[in-house]
């Protein structure tokens, strides 16, 4: 393993470097973190997943959702172990830094950052669409909504992490309660014959009524199967603001995933069975569509429509948090410009919130293309999943005696399953949107150039993730001696 970051450079910061880059400790327990994990994802239950019906039909999306659920479950168990070993704000970057060296840490952290910068921008567009469709405030253009989202919700984050997580918990609770109410109402009209009503493409290999786009449709539906779980891996990013992180983080991650699995199954089967897969495959608001087959709004459909807005707000709000913490950790360790990790008197990484927020608003206002930005985010996510799963495998093999307060059931086999499925999902992004994949790849290449030519020579040895890696390297040298 390389140990570049253990050697102070001429630009080594002053003694108060870390004091000016400190988050508020002990602000969250396992319940708030569980809510955070669900908040990251809950908007995906309200919209987006249904476009996978156009790629693989009901059967294809069902299989894709199942496989992606297995990937996330295996990855979540692996991350639970890693977060108990390395409870820092770096999350996936910190895990990969310890296992794969500075390059591995940077590649993982950058992929996570792509996901958490692009996803809020996309969701702000969806919030704007909801506001317009509901006729709120008389708006006919989305950009004022995008601006309001970033200004108001970043403002809450600047206020303090405890207040931010409590706000997120309440809004997420509303969105989850509405999903349960929706499922009860939709199952009252459930008809199994509606599940496979998409016309069959007879030219597709292996096509039938359950797989109308053939076997390849299963693979093409992978990114949409991910939407039921995308973002849950962000829970470890709250490590430095958590009470007893070695115990709290694994518990919160597992509970978040369990809740998301239940919500995914209820949402998917209730929607398609009530309205029909064919009617939902292009709907911008599939749950509302499922409750009003004649196009006439009902009391329940109106409730779900407003709750969908709450779900989008919850995910937007929590993803802003995740992106700021990943940027904070990378900047604090010198992988990105160090000034981005400065914290305010309330211990909030204010530039880590404001800079991604400005970028996100600019992208949303300039393009208005939320679907493409989400596809770019998915590309970044799949790269990070593969590298985090690989990190678990490497640490298990290289450091078997490392103290692990929590151990992944199945060990390396579990993380190997996550690694294989993450690689398959990465390839699937090219099947769905080649342009989005190439855009993400281009951003990745530019970031790699910056790291290779500059920042890898200016890493901060005293950053927590770098100290963990330095300690491991020193122990390895002693063992060889």
C-alpha cells in the first residue's frame, strides 16, 4: 500500500487545521439515522422506477428489482462492518482509502460525490414538476422552485445537523405513511391479469408476456430496479455526528434496508396490479395514476399526490446532507481544495453545502433534464458500489485480525455478490442512456487528472481517514520486520 499521505508536505496546515474542520459530535442516534437512510431513497418509490417497465416489462423489472435488492442487501451488510471499523465522515471514501490506497479512496469518493451532487439537482426538477402539476403558487416555470429548494433546505442544514435530521425524519415519516395508505387503497383494486399487459416484442430473444422485451430487458431494467434503494449507502457519512457510531451505524443501516425492501414490494405490486403495467410505464406520477384509472382524481389520489411531494423533499434534503459530508471529508484530507472543508460556528461545512448547491441549481435551471441527471448519478453510484464491496474483500483478506465490532454475515461471499452485481449494473447504465454514462465518465476523467497531477501530492496526513491508513501501513511494516 502506498503511504504518500503520511508524509507532511511543505504546505502542511497549522495546528488549528482540524479544529476549523470539526462536525458536531453525538447529534444523531440510530433512529434518526434510520430515518436518514429511508429519506435518501423514499422519493424513488413515488416515481422513476416505473420507467423500468418500458425496458423489461413487469417480469423484467421484478427480476431486476430482486437482483438489485440482493446487491444492496449484500452491500449494506458489508458497509455495516466497514462503518464499525472506520467510523468517519468519509464513508465509502474512507473504507476504500484503507483498503485500496489513495487512488482507490479518491476514485470511490469522487464516484459518490457525482451521485450526491447530481441526484439533488434531478430531484429539484421533479419537485418543480410536482408543484406545477398541483397548481401551487400559480407557477408556470420550474426554476423558482429549484432555487427555493436549494436556498431553504441548505439554510436548514446550515442551522445545524440535529435540526436538519429531525426535519428530515418528520417529512420522511409523512411520505412513508402515505405509501402504506396508498398500498392499502391500491390492493383493493388488485388484478393479477394487469401485471403482464404490456405488448410483447416478438423480435426480442426470450420474449413472453412476463418478459415482453426479452431477457435483455432484465439487464436494461437494472438502473430502475436500483431506484427503490439508491442512496441508502449514505448512512455511514453521518459517522462523526453519531452517538456510539461503531454500534449505531450498523443498526441504522440494517433497519433502513429492511424498511426499504418492504416499501419497494408494496409499491411495485400494488401499483402495477391496480392500474396495469402498460399504463404506468410512461407515467410521471405512477402512484397517482394507479389510483385513478378513469383519469378522475379521488381523495386518496390527492393525498398521495401531495405526499409524493413530501417524499421528494425528504430525499432532496437528505442527499444534500450526504453530498456535503462526502465533499467535506475529501476536502479535509486534501483530495479536493482544502477550503471546502471549513465549518461554521454551528459546526456545519458551509462551503460543502453552498458549492454543490450552486452547481446543482445551475444544472437544474440550465437543463431541466432530471432523468438524465439521475442516470449520471446512477453511473457514479455503481462505480462506488463496486469499489466499496472490493474494499470489504481486501480488508477481510489483508487484515483478518482487525477489530470488527460488527461482522458481515457470509463474510467475503456476501461482498463478492455485491461486487458482481454492481459491475453488471454499471454496464447496464450504458444500455439505458449512453450519453449520461459518457457525461459521468468525462467528469470522472477530469477529476482523475486533477488528483494525479496535483492533489495526491498535497494530502493531509492528520485527516482521520489518512491516519487510519497510516496506522495500517505502520503495523504492516512492523509485522514484516
